[in-house]
């Protein structure tokens, strides 16, 4: 099944044209040959080239500036070459260029960071062993600068790739195999997140049929066979990924046999665990008594990483308050001029472990807006326990602008400084909202609420209530420092775009 372009073709950037050429093709007449995905090695080459270019530019650019400061331009050219070599070797050893991590998720950036750290350690130990003290600026300045430049290059390349995927290109053909319900859920998820790069092209079910009035397809995707015939269809169709979803058919023995049959086909077998919302650092595959076991570690709510998060929260809040002070002063003046009432709005919210605190925001509504809220109950467009209106008559002219770009939330940085909130975390609920929480929803209160979170970078007020809860619970269960960094990075883009803000 090949993508079909609708409408007149548009002119693309050079890199994008390079990626979208040679799209996924099938070779049914050659079952033993791996599927052809021309964009995959091409994108990997782009990433490797960008990393090497970042190392060369900083080693001989920033390194040259350091040498100028030492009154000797490029006096130690050898250090420059050693830095480039150590960076390239460290990235390769940390598998920072593995195809499965490129283009999505935080793991790509985690491996990049590990590689750069390993390069700094290697260069520092080499300098210590040889007694060359001039390696210190290279360890503490040049390699961190290389990491920043490489991160920027990778981010730009990822945006190009995601743009292509949003237009139906550079996708990995997927064969889904499992029950009708779980396969349908997989299809819905891939359509909602095209940047992941999966496109379900075909389906195999237990009896080789779909459901309801369309026995030959599920949500527009053809059912082409039974689960017993899965390996043969994969080899003939040249699918890049075989996604195994939950079904009573799948026993350990059958999964093992399927893995053997897929050897040499070029297809990657992916098995969806039953713990769908537990992922990331909490999942570990270990071997015990000759059996492969999926070990799920408990979520961490204390310890050194949480201490580091608290320090980052306070330092980050202080820096953001300092940088945002001019905007906050301008917003305060605009609010005072636009309508009568106080500049700040105070409201009780529920924080960690159910403890209430007072949240600070810029006032974006008319005075006494809370008192007339009940009169608008019939016009409520919010999901679940939330009250939201796209055109709330209580919002002032200045308030609509402040809400669109989340400027009204800047005073919450003071809540972060005092320790009752975090930069990243679940949305802080109102007391009446938390009182209506189901037991699983109350797990959101195990951590500090955040100024931003997965809900902020995934649609904000446009999200269905169930999806917002799922994202918050995912954050609570799978929290990591890398996830926080990714959310903060995406928040700036979401705020500038104003998506879902009203």
C-alpha cells in the first residue's frame, strides 16, 4: 500500500526532498530481501554528518578562540583532532546513531548526551594521564559547546522529518497482528501521532477477518490473513515493522516461533506489553532461570533525582522570572488599564498529597468572574470535571492575549520558587475537581503540580478529558529528568503557537 499525494506538489527544502525520495517500496517477488526504505539510511547519514560537523566546527572554532586567549592560535592542533575523534567514537559506542532512536522520543537526546559526556571524560582522563593541563578548556567548554550545536542540528533534522511524516512520507510500513480491538487502538494511535513514523498497511487476525459490517478491513486497513500466515505475509509484503498486539492466540511458544520465522526478513518485531501505560525507565528485560522477564520497577517519588529536579525547578524559576520581568511589568500595566480589578488573580488549588495552596496568575477575566460562573454552566465545553469555554464572555481583551501565549501563568513561577509547584508536572486541579477524582486519577497528586506538562505540549484545552488524565498518569508513572527536559523544550513551541489556549 503506497501513499497517494493529493493536490498539486509543493516545492520542498533540499533536505526534505532528499528524505522523501525513494519512498518505502515492496519487493514481493524477492521474499528473502529486506524491505527497501531509502530515506532511513539517508536520514542516518544526515544525522552522522551533522554530529561530525558540530564537532569540527566547535573544535576548531571555539577551540581556536581559546587558543587566541592563550596567545597562540591553534597552538595545539592535536587537541582539536583528538576532540573530534573522541566525540565521534563516544557517540558510536553509545549507539547514538542507531536507527531505532533517530527522529522520535527523548532517547535520541539521552544517547547524544551520554556520548558527549563520555567524550569529555575520555579527553579529561587523557589529559590527566599525560599531564597536559590545557585539556581543561576543551573538556569544560569545547565539548559542551559541541553538544549544544549537535543538539540544535538534530532538532532541525527532526523537524524536517516530522514535516515529511505529517504529509504521509518517510513512514515505516507496519503489519499489525492481534485482536480487532487492540489493532484498532494501534491504528488510532498511529494516525494521531504521524511523527512517530508508523503507518499500519495491513492486518492479520486470528480468523483473518475484521469486525462488524467490514469483515475484510479495520478502520480502512485491509485484513489480509490469519495469524498463522503472518510470517509469510511479512516476507511477501516487505513490511518494516511487525506490531504484535494483545490476543489470547499469542503464547510464548508462538511468539518465539514467529521471531524465528522473521529472521532474515528485515522486519523488526515489536510486542506490545499488557502494561500499556508503563514505559521508559521503569521497564527492564532480564533473564531469570533461562526465562526472559519484563521487570517493572516502582515509580520513584523521592531520592537524588527528585532532589535534582527540585534544584532545577528553583534555579529555572529564578532565571525565568528574571528574564520575564519586563513582560510581566508590561502585562500588569495592560491589565490595570484595560479593566477594573486587581492585577493578580489568586485561587486555591490542590498540590502534592492533596495539600491545598494558593496559585498566582495574572487576572484575565472581569472582576467577580467566579460568582457568575454558574450562569454559564449550560455553555460549558470543558471535558470531564473541567469548565472551559472557547468564547468565555468573562475574558477581557487583554486577558485573551495573555491566555493565548500563557503570559497569565508567569506569576506561577513564584509558586515554583516556594516549592509548592514544579516547572513540569500534572495540571494543578481545583478542590472541587479533585473531590470528584476516581482512585486512579488521584495518583496525579503523588507529585507536585507543574507549570507545564504533557497535557500542555499535547493540545492543552483541546484534549479530551480521558486523554489529559492518561498523559498526567503517564508522567507520574514514567517520570525522568530527560522527560522533563523534552517537555520544557516542547512547551516553548506550544506556547508560541497558542494551540489549545483559551
